[in-house]
């Protein structure tokens, strides 16, 4: 037979007293839970007791009822939901703006090109010409309005980012301070958790998780402190009590904010990859890099391309005053932004769109690095030009290789522009004051869409006519007739110092002998067929420039003459230039020996609308790059704008779906967390009754013990 050797030597009075105290503690815990039912971040508490072997209730322990797995899941889902909410909220604003018909740039472009078509139908109508300039103003104004709206969104992003960063830094400081308080409290309270402090810290961590993606782990020495890291690995709150705070920084572009971490305990600064941040701050950066900045640059690309294309085409025509055409629009120059590490902050790099280079314009930014500086008259530079995406990463080609090009012998002189990649020309006006290793950032498409202006004020300056006239001789016997004329260059420089020079002299004629490059013959002024498959090219003085034999088609006769002419060959002085003479023509039919065609300036071509028709058709030309990789895929202006609208709309729709899913996941994790840690009034009400009854029973036991004690006293006395 088993005999319990333990002797209960605790009296009834002590047992009853411990029971009353225990019930009182339970009532206090339940009351505290009920009182905090509406307190955000409160975790319900539970008091546990141990039984004393000698009788009565032993030491109590009050702790929070917490499922760590549910808590961590809630933090993760909160981070994801906050990121998608920030991204969707911002993106939907842009989607509504682009989707609004009142903001449609496509409509403005359509009206502009329709006005050109109307003016081309009657090139002598000044009213129709004026309508073109009016619609040009409207189109540029609409582009400027949308561009200004996007610029405003960047400013709002920067303000909101700074506000959120202040919140993050405040929460990091709060968590660090609470860690210290919790360590002290747990050292002083051996049996009870400092629930209020723990709740405050958990609430701060959850708030931090809504802003950035974080991970937590307990201190290795079980002191009660919590260490907090970004999910990318960087520490925010360390075990030794030190912490890191976010700082907003930037490099060349002062408006392109980036983040870095600075430790209060060590002189260390770390750059942060914004795409890994998560939370609402990560959502903001995703909106900026994936939607806002790409849209701004693509809109700027369209604006620069359409205006430079129209300028180029108008320059290739003849206006109402029988002069060569001029620019319709004024395009801005781009000032290179200094990188912070530049040793010479007074150096200047200026960029502009090269004339006629509309098809080369991309939406990329460009980083210019000074590789070498060579003194001279003028001094020359070695430079590297690299294409960058809106987020600062390198643009790669279809093979994944970064797009970059090196140039040597670049003249560093005021007024001297050098053509580089992306349809750009760069001016290095500081001479020998550039420093090797210095870098500059050129952003051709980011801030320029709202800076374009209509410079043409006279409707007569619209060059609707073609400047070139091809006349068939009256005595031609063959059936060859003019099929088309092509004017690709009308640049006037009678000094012949510029490689861009054309055969047009700017005085209503083309270069004759002595005025053309080389000085021996004039520009092509006549084609004379000596056989059906052979022709001579002559200048205005009748001098044979070259002879072409064995032709099989009648297209681009002057191009054929340059590539295959013989006895004499095409002048080397012509070929040394970029595009001389700058015109060509094609025939249809079969000529006979003796047939001739005269080439000259279109002196009386006021009713001519050939160039106007080309200008109107530019809306259908697909020469705008789809991306920056050099894939060769091109679209029209309307298609490019539709791509912006479609891309923003697609990302908004995807973000909406992702947000709905994130909301559902967060709601589920909240339910799971609250089912364990939340206060249930029904449960607490039942506990109140239970604890009240146990309190009354223990009090009755205490009263009984008192009666017995009084009885003993009366007997003894």
C-alpha cells in the first residue's frame, strides 16, 4: 500500500487566504482584458498558478496569450497589403487621367494632322494654314498639361516618401527604446510579463511592417529584446541597442530620391535597393519606377519625336513665300546634371536632339563619363555614353549587353555639338576644365514634354510645297514619266564648311558650277538618257557629272549615279558630305535615247502640296522606338501613345486584382491572430462569473477558518 509521506502543515487560514488572493488576481486579469477590449494592439492576458505541495495556491504568472506564427503571418500579410494598396492607389490616379477623353493627347494629334491635311487640300488658303498652327498650339498645350500632371505626381511622391521615412525612423526609435524598457521590466518582474510594454512594441513592429518588409528575432541572451531586420538583410534594430535610420538621398537628379541606412552606433551608410523594401514605401517606389517615370519618359519621347519629325519635314519643303521651310516647334536643350562625386562642379554638358534624328530618340536617360582630357585648340575629350532606364539601371540590348558607346576626339568648345547615341548632340563648353572620371546625367525625355513651344507664328511659313521640280523635256519620245521626288536635306551653307550642307543655296536655286563642293561641277541639274538603260547626270552648265549604264529600274536615279556612275565617277567631294545633294527622284516607264529631265528649284510651286501630304502622312509612319534595347521594333505616334495608356491601364488592373487578394489574406490572418490573442467578451464574462464564485468560496473558507479560530480561543479562555 502506497503512503503519501508529505505532510500538509499549512493551516486552513493560509489556504483560504491564498485562495482569495488567487481569485482576486484572476478577476483583475479578466477585468483588464475587458477594459482593453477596444485598445488597438492589446493582447489578452492569462494568469496561471501552481499548487503548493503543503497546501494552498502558489505563485501566479500573468502572461499574454500569443501565437507567434499567427503574429508573423499577420505582419507579412500587412506588408503585402500595404504595398499593393500604395501601388494601386497611385497607379489608378494615372490610369484615370490617361483614360479621360478630355486629357487625350491622341485626340489632339488627330486634330493637328487633320488640319495639315485640310491645308494640303488647298495650300493657298491662309485660313487653313492658320488652323494648322492653332492645332499645333493645342497639341503642345495638351502634352504640356499631361506632362505637368506627371511632374506634380513626382513632387507628391517625394513629399509622401519623406513623411513615410519620418514614420519609419520614429518607429525604429520607439522599438529600440521599448526594447530597453522591456529588458529592465523583465529583470524586475520575475513572474509577470510587462504586457503593456510588449503590446506597444508589437504594435510598433506591425506599424513598421506596413511601411517596409521586415523580419524579427528574439535576442540570443533571452533578455526580452527583439532585433528587427529588413527582409533583404539590413539591420534596423540591433541586439546591442543601436539602430539604423533611413535617410533620403539622391545622386545627379535631385528629384529622383533614393534611400540609405545610417547607423547611430557606427559611422556606416548602406544604400538600399528600393525594389526589395516592400510595404507602402516599396509600393511607392514601384509606382515611381514602373509607372510614373516610364510614362513621363515615353510621353517625352513622343513629344520630342513628333515635333522634330514635323520640323524636319517642314524644313524639306517650300513655304508660301517660295522659301525653304523652317522649324514649326522649338525643342529645349538638356543641361547635364552633375553627379555628387564630381571633382569639378563647374563643368557643363549641354544636350539637344540632333536635327532629323527623331527616329533615334528613345525614352532612356544617358550617363556621360569623361574618360580623357587632351589640351589643344580646341581641347578634345574621350567620353563614354551609357543608356540608363528610369530607375537608373543599365539599358541592355536584345542580347542582354549594356548599351554604351565610347567616343574619342570630341571637341570641347562652346557652340560645338557632337552627335552621340539616342539621337543626341552634346556640347562640352568648359574646354579643359573637365576632370577624368566626372559624370553627367542627361535626361532628354523626362522634363522636356512641357517645354516644347510652337515657334512658327506666320501661316505663310508652313512649307506645304516641295522645293524640287522635275520637268520632262517637251521632245521626249519615251513613255517615262515622273513617279516621285524625294527631298532628304535642305541644309543651307554656301561656305560648304558644314558636312550637313545640301545643294540648295537658300536663294531659290541649287548649286551651280563653282558653288558646289569640289569646285569642278555643279549639283545635279539634269538627267539625259543616251539609251533606255543608260543616262548622264549633268549640272546646270551642261557638264557631265557621271554616266550610269545597265540600269534595270528607274528608282532613285541620283542614288544609282552615286553608287555606280562611271566616266567620270561621282565627285568624291559630294560623297564626303552627309547627304549631298539632298534630293532624288524616280521615274516610271521606259525612256528613249535623247529623253531628258530637268532638276530645279520649284520657283512657282505655290499650289504644290507634295510636302504637305508627306507631313499629314507622318501620323501613319512607324519610326518611333518601342523600347530602348535597339530591337528595331517601331510604332507610329498614335500607337506609342496608346501603348502608354494600355500599359498604365494593364498595371492598374493587375494591381487591383493583387490588392483584392492581399486584402483577403490580411483579413484571414487577422482573424487567425484575433482568435488567439483577441479579447472575447463572452469568454471573459463567463470567466468573471467563475472567478467571482471561486472568490466567494475562498472568502467563505476564510470566514470558516476565522470561526474555528474564535471557537478555539473561547475554549482556551
